[in-house]
C-alpha cells in the first residue's frame, strides 16, 4: 500500500547550528532524551551515502545506547560519519511512519522490530529533504 497525499514535514531534530548530529558524538544522557518518544533515522555520508537504520522508541536515550552496542550499525561511521535525527511523532503514528521510511529508504541494516503487516504507511519528508526521497 502506498500512502495518499503529500508527505508531512515532521520537523526532524537538528543541532542548535542546524546540522544533524553525528551519532557517536551525541551524548544521549546529557541531552535528557530518556523520556522522548520518537521515530529515529541513522545514515552515513561518504562517497555513496546510505540510509542505515530506522526505528521507533518510547525512550530515545535507551534506544541510542543499545544501537551504539551494535557493530553492524556503528561500522558505518568509518564510511563518512554516522548521523542521526529523530522526530517526536505521536506514538499511535510511529509504526506507520516507520513503515513508510523503510519502504522509501530501504535501510542497509534491517530493524528486527517491524510494524505489523496491516499498518498503513504514513508519508513524511525524509531528513534533510525538501521533497520526498531526497537524501
């Protein structure tokens, strides 16, 4: 199923300097994000940028700490820097957004926690995109 209507701009989080955060330089504890429920996206820059991982959580700090222990994800930092952003999407919409992002981005590391089959995808603008699908 494909979503209907134009993608929604979901205000992906950036640093105060309007840059995306480098994942391994981010201090989740210092940022006080343990109570944040959000959809998050990781990607690497480099010669051939790729979307790396998409997920959702009710505790962003815990999710990021767990992802940092995953060598399959962190190894992408050597390919031009691993970046992260998140959007505080209401929990009831998170599975639909994650389903859409997985369909469009085709991340290289598959999140084992996938939305149910019957979840309708919800179209959102990708991080850094002025139009759908841009990196």
